[in-house]
C-alpha cells in the first residue's frame, strides 16, 4: 500500500540555476565505430535490417558495405544522450527519460567513423506530478559531428528528475501494475508472426516514392517483446560507454565548472564509485553499480518508484527511428523525430508500433519532399508508451 505523500517536499535547485544555457562536459569514446558495434546495436534494438549486419547484403547495396542505422548516434554518445539534460546536483534524486527530439542531416555513420559531441544544458521547469510530487523536466542539447567535422545529427533530450523517496511513497506504478503477464504459447506465436510479417515488409530496403504514398496510409505494424531482464541487459550493454575503459572525460574550453562527471545527487544505492572504479571498473558501469540498476532489478526499481524492471527511454527513441527508417528504405531518410515518452516498457510487456501518414510537403524547409508520420507505441493493454511525430524524406 502506498504511503501518504509529503505535500511540502521540494527539489533543491541551488546547483541548477547557474548552469542553465551553458555548455557542459562529458564522456568521449576513445575508439571509432566498428562493424561489431553496429551489429551489437541492431541486435539489442531487435532491428534485423540486413543493411546493418549482413556483409554480403550490404556490399550489394548502394552503400557498398555495412552502414550504421541512424539511431546509432545515441549509442556512440556518453550517458544515453541524457547528459546535458541531467545537470546540477539535486540531492536524493533519480532520473527517467521524458522524450527525445532528433534532427538528421544525411551523413551516414560507417565503420571507422567516430562521433564527437558538443553538449549544452538548455532549460528546465518544475511541475507537480502524481508520480513524484515536485518533478523537474529538464532539456539538454547534443550536436554530433564525425571526425571530419561533418554534421551527423542533433538531439534535444528531456530528462525527468524527481525525489526517489517521494515517488516510492506515492507508489503510482505499484498501484497500477498487475502481475507480470504470462504469455501463452498461442499468444507468443501471434507476436512472432507479427514480428516476422514486419521483418518481411521491406527487407530489401525498397523506398516508397513520395508521389505514390498518400495521407491516411498506414505503415506496417511492428512488435517488440516480450521484454525481459535479458532484453533490457542486452540493450544496456549495446551503449558503448558502458563497456570498461571505452571513454575519457572531456570539458569545453573556457567554461568554469563545466559539469563533467559530478554526482547529480543520486539517491542512496544508485551512485557511482569513481575512485573505486579506477581499480574495479564494475563500480561505475551503471548496471551492477549506478543509476541504471533498477532496469534489471525489481527491488531496486521499487526503490525509485518504478515497481518492477523496466526499459530505457533512449531505447524507445531508437525504436522509433529504426521503425521509420525501415519503412523509408535505402533511398529514404528520417529527417526529424519528436517523441514524448508516456510509460516505460515494463518486464513482461510487449510493445506495438502503429504509424500513419498525416501530411505531405513537396517543398519542405529541408529542400526535399517530406511526409509527416504520426507514430504511437502501445503495450498489450493499450497503454501508450510513446507519442511520436516525424518527418521522413522519400525519393520522388
């Protein structure tokens, strides 16, 4: 039973306000992107587009070899892309993802490429929520360029920061969630059939032409799941900064106190041991020790108000991009996505994708024809995980 919440509790923002609008530091991967990094990423995202893992298929494509999916930009960044949205120490706090907005500039990531990031804390607001009382919605921007300085993508991440104890007292998810769903063999067969149907919907990467599609057209339905401790762990380990020794700390020049690796105030039991990790790197890899423990540990999830093991916001954002890119084919391009995260993907759930063309723009601001797609991700009970709008370039 949830406890009565404390209506007088407040967030301590003393270390936040003076950082708004300023560039910040963060982690920088040492190594270029490899073919194994690409394959590991699409495997974790359950995205079997052969362009990203099948060497023979990719060599026969217009790319002449393996190329990364557009979604890999977040995997080649430190902190799931949320670093510039989690700035300033808020004691006894935790964080979940609130949404992502992406812009893509048509520069593919290939094996041997390396991405470099510029990060900035944009803004925040505090509102009262049923989930945790006073809750901060903070936004941060990341610019991704490759080793040649070419602009690959921009991201605006929204983080939801809250007091873990208050969320635990309120127990919103504990009150709403039933038992973990047990799927029958027949139900799993239906899920597998839908997954296969989507896989075959555009396996050859043939792009629909702009003039051929029309408003109201539905995109093929997709499913991922059932989600499990194994799938959440696989996802987490595909974010390369979690691998021991893969990154170094960097800071923008000329910025006093640029928030490089300071403790944002994680609630007890969820912080890193930076000094100890110099000897035992498991002490800051995030899953064994750190803020992501609740994703694969139901008891730890309960400590931060999440009730059971749950998936990653950055993963849901990548799912959206991958889904749209698969439909757009090898001659299309996802130009922009704006995804608002409503619910986590909890252990035992499946996630369904449904997309529809809602507008067409033959002369967009990008200088290319775009279709606007409305995308919704739901679970098996109809709960909305993600509302997403996107602009997708298609050939004429």
